[in-house]
C-alpha cells in the first residue's frame, strides 16, 4: 500500500488558517463539511494540506466560516496580488519618482 502524498503543486490555501477559522466559529469538521456541501474527508485533507482547496472551494469555505476569502489563502499565493496593487513610488511634492 503506498503512502498518500500531498498535492504536486503548491497549495492555494493555508491549512492552518482554515483550521483556525473553523475552530473560532466553534464548528467541527463534520459541521463545516455539511455547510460547504462536501465530505468530512475532504475537509480533513484540506486542513492537513494533503488536498488543495481550489479558488471556488476557498470561496465556499470562507462563506461558511464567515471570513474573507483572503484569510484562507496561502500568503505566497497572494504575492502576485500585492505586486499588482503596488503604486509607483512618490518623489518630492507628490510627483511620481523618475
């Protein structure tokens, strides 16, 4: 029997953040699974990091947990968003730097 391994690509979500949000709401994994409409095993795998929560699943989890979706996303997965939102540096008198 082979050992189960995690996803081949980096996770879109932060497993610890999912667990923390669930526990803050006082929900069991079973209760969260019911709210999201998935199996208990899927929630367990998402929290362990052995299964990736795709963007739609992150949205569904966030809605069920009543938290913003960005809270459940892996920080490095959001790095490109931060880069896109960066404004040009300002020079003197509020003019863009050269």
